[in-house]
C-alpha cells in the first residue's frame, strides 16, 4: 500500500480522495511500519527543463540536445 499524505499537527492527512481510500484500509490499534520519502518537486522539474531548453535555443554552436 502506498499513498501520499502530509503531516499537520502531528496527524497524517491524505492528499486526495484516492489516497484517503488507501489510508482508510489501515486498522486502528495495529502497528505499522512506515518508510517516509518526499516526492520530487514537479514544479522545480518544469523550471529546470525550461531553463535547459532556453540555454539550448540560445546557444550559438549546434549540439545534440540528448
């Protein structure tokens, strides 16, 4: 089971409806093991590739983008 959530006031809050459905499957008064990771920042990736494309478009010498 995997879902996205954020922690506010020491409570785990699912981010959307599908994540909430997954969280509802957890039983009360039962132990669980969690592996916490932070997802990649999608907005940062869009900015990064826009910057790479801008640099490629403004370069004088032709080079392979890949």
